[in-house]
C-alpha cells in the first residue's frame, strides 16, 4: 500500500517538543545526505500530545557510518547493532533501517543497497533469536510490532509518514499488530506484554483477532528471557496503570503463565484479589503524583499479602517469624525467578520491607530514630501506608509515624513497660526475723 503522508500543517508535532540533542542528531544525518526519521513510540506520543519518555532515531546510515559521524557514539547490541550517542544529559539510540524478512545475500558488516547481511535467525518454534538485516524505511516501519508504533517523523520536510494503518488506529484507539498476530506473537512473545501495556496506559482496545491470538499464546510468554521479562514487568506496573494491566493479564492468562503461585493464591477468594488490587491502586496514585515506587516496593505490594499469609501459617506451627519469613521469601523468589528474574538486591529489599512491619507496628516503636536511618525504612513506611489505605488497617500506627517524622510524635497506648530504664525498680523486701521461741523446761 502507498504510504500516507501528513504535511506539517496537518499534524501537531512541533520541534519545540523534541529534545535539542535529538534535533542536532537528525540535522547532522540529514546534512550528510542520509535519511533521518524519528520513529516508534515518540511519534505516537507526540501525535497524542503526550510527553515521550525517550526519542528513537532511524536512518539508512550503517552503524559504522554513524560512528564516524559522531565522536560520542558507542556501538552496542548483538541481536542487532545499535548506535548510542552519549550526551551530557541523555543517551540517544540510533538504529539502521531493518528489513522485514531475511535476505539470501552474504554476511557483510557494511551492506550496500544491493547486498544485505544474512543475520535473521529463528528457532524451531518461530521465535526470532537474531535480527541484523538492514533494509529500507518502509521495511523498517512494517517490521515493527504495532501499527501505532510504525509512524515516522521526517526531519527533511517535518512530515509524518504512515506505512500501515497507524494514523487511523491511533484515531480509533486500537492496538493492532502489523501482520498476522499469531505469527508476530510467536516471533517475540514479549509483544503480548507490550500490547497489554499500550492498551492499559493509553486506554486503547486490543483488536479482537489480536486479543484472541494473545489469549491462545499466553502460556508461551515463559519462553522469553527471564531477565527481559523483569524489565517488561516494571514497565507494565510502574507507569500509573497497574490496575488495568493486572486485569488484562489475569483475563488473558498471562498472569498465570508469569506467576503461577500468585495466580493460584488469588483464585482462592475474591477477597485476596481485592487486597492486591487495592495495593496496585495505591501504586498508581504514587506514579501519577510523580513519585513512582521502587521495584522492591512494587514487588512487596504485589507479592507481600501472599507471603505474609504463608509466614503466618508457619508461625502457627511454632516457627519464629523471622525464620519463617526468610524461608518463605527464599522459596517464593526461587519459584518466581524461573520466569521473571528478580535481582538479588531487589529480593533482599522485599524481604526487609516485610521484616520491618512488626517493629513499625509496635506500641510504641523501639528506637524509632534508629529505624528511620535504615536503608529500607522509606519503602517499609510506604508499604505500611498502602496497607493502611487499601485495607483500612493500621491507621493509628501510620499517623504516629507521620507525626514522628514531622517532629511531634503523639502518645500511643501501650502495655506497661517492663525491664526499661523508665520503670521504677522494686524495693527488695526485707525478711522479718521472728523472735526465737523460748524453750520451756
């Protein structure tokens, strides 16, 4: 199909919305005779009048040609060579146009227009393992995941080019893959998570045939790299739409494939689901206020209720709480890491957040000034706050801590102190010596 071109006067993208470093990069590529486009999600967001998180640039210059043009360039990537331009305040990613299908030509580092390297490799199930095939601007656009991400902004004449149905789908609020959805999700299962993310964060609908394929292939998400899935999970839940993401993951079957233990726990009752759902609502408010939670706080909100229940069960069997918590966290994280590779420091911080809760609930807390200086205190307090908000519990405990941090801690009801410096010492009772009974003669 012929590309649809919107001239400058028919769209709302302004160069004032684009980073100065990005503009300088685009201009230099253009001035050296190369094609230079803004591509992907940044064009989508600019058309929606949203602020892009980052800017991606695509060009017909090869990685080595880009490196020769920019002294601040570093080439990265094994699946596909990319150029990273290092500026003082940001790093820009510049990619060479990629082909939609492998070529039968020879392997060359510097391909010409008639000779492309064969570096497009799939496994036996059709998942792409390596993709280093250079192509044309149209091929590059049509190999992207969704139509709304295939729009490009041409710095040469400031036009927007649509090689598929991106503009109409953007206007209609529709998530649609480029090509057959079953094949596209098989090539890269992570695209299923991206479909969920775009639908949730942009309040779009997933096209019916796409949704059907997504549900059918949801179990294959575990074929993706656990390290890559960790990054995608953070993108899913830390953009202010965690509740919508959770619902879509649950309905599609992706939640069961990603976190089978959590899914099994949630299926026991609607009350348990409501607890996690309430925690995610609090996280969404944090994101929307401009203070997104840390990964450890997110995982505590997500897995904490189920972990705490398992700890309580072990305590009823006579196991001390800290010992029970250590065992439960170790076993649960080992199981989760089979699909999502949570880093060790994040897992440790998650355990520490839960370990601090009994001390924070003590009436009154012991040595609160020392607790405040612990590295996990901020996240532990945030976890206490979201628990208080979502479950309507521990409101007085939260108020005490907030007042303490403000410098005016209120008094709290507490049991009579024992063995403390403020407790009065009991006087030792003197034994009375009874007078000796006279012995009668």
